[in-house]
């Protein structure tokens, strides 16, 4: 089956990316260094680089890529809109506004509160977008959904920029706005990883319901599904995944849009297969991009969001030319 072939190839790509991520950077490690450090036979500067910087950053990249790809896949199924994804629907902008407010009024926040604020901001944005685009008896109109998402994103981004300028927070939030994994550490991973992993597992367990939900609303109800309840459950999962990804890596778009479209070519129309494929491909893509960010101009960092957008924008144009079909 082509699904298993693609899944194995993507898993192999992820394994190679993990190996390269741990070895290469401003401080290059040999294969022998890698083995001796991982097995506790070597200490010093190289060991600190690997254990305190690269390993948590690697976990951050894999978790962020999986979360963004899966949340985009779920969003497209919920809305039945092939160009829906958290970034285009204002969820990232809502989380960003919440983080800017936190920097303005409570600058030294615990990671758990940062995640909570990101979730609250994402929920606010999602409520506005879905409230503006929902039509009674007709569900979510695709054009209204995109327009509402663009409007809410612009509004929340403008509010965030205004607060940033008024409170002189440019230096504090520029890293988040550019996107990146520079500040990821084990403490952050300890708080965020369980949320992402649990959400991914729940999405996989409920994949059959997501497949039914992706049909028309009348078909889903005819099959006995409580569409409002299931939509609410999956929307909560999208909010958790996207908010956690924003808390780790900042504002990153296109992954939740492009990855599902590419993977739908290799799976039957069942989300039991599509979700794990998107999770692995999203993780692999993010790790490779992070490798490029660290190695294009060492020891300086290339902004992660800029590189992802540079790759994602041509794919987005290709999707528009195809009319959103897959």
C-alpha cells in the first residue's frame, strides 16, 4: 500500500533529520562525539551544547511540526474548507496578542501561564472567526470563513503591534514574531510536550469521527453523529495544538495548510491514516527547516518563520491555482 511506503520514507527522513540536527551547527560534533555524549562517556562544552541546547530544540521542532500539521488537518476537516489552517483563521494572531499583553503587564511569566494565555487568546480569535462565518442551517461558508479569519488576524495583529509600540516591547517580542526555537529548554518542553502528545493521541483515537465529520453536515447527521459536539471536541484539540506550537516556536504559518494537502495524495479518505502521516511529515519538515536556520549563516540564526514562509508561499500559490482541490 502506498500509505505504508510513504510513511516509511517520511520516518526515515525524520531519522536522518534528527541525526543531522544533533551533529551539525555552529559547533560541529563528530559521530564519535555524539555516541560518547549520549552514552555519558564525555563531558564538557560539546556535551553541554548537545544536551542543554540541541536535544530540547530537537524535541521542540518535532512537537511543533506535528502539532501544526495535525491541527491544520483537523481544521480542514471541521470546516470542510481545503484552505483552512490555524494561521489563516486568526488563531496564531490571537495567541500572539495574548503573549504581547503578558509581556506588557506581567513580564516574568511561568511557562504554564504562557501556555494558558496562548490558549485563551486562540480561543478568543477562534470564537470571533467561527461566530462571524457560521450561518444557521448551512454551517461554515468557505468564503465567509476565510474573510472572517483574515479580518480577525489583521485586527488582532494590529492591536498587538500597537501594544508593542506603546510599551516598547519590540526587543522582547521580535523573536516570537520571527518564529524560532532558540529559547527552547527542557523546562518548556516538560510543560508543553504532554499537552501536544495527549492531543495527538486523542485526535488519532477519534479519527473515525473526524472522517465522518469531514463529509457534508447532512451526511454526518444521517450517520448518527452529533456534529456540534464532535466539532467542539476537535476545535478544542486544534486550540491546544496550535497554542502549544505558538508557545514553543512563535508565529509560523503555512505548515498546517501545505502538509495536509500533500499527504492527501498518498492516503485513502480516512483520517486514521492521514493524521499520523501528517504528524510525521510535519515533524520531519520542521526539523529540516531548523537545521537550515542554524547552518545557513552560523553562528547567527535565520528566522524560522521567514524560511517556512519562503517555502510555503509558492505551495500556497500552487493550491490557489488548483482551486483548493486535492
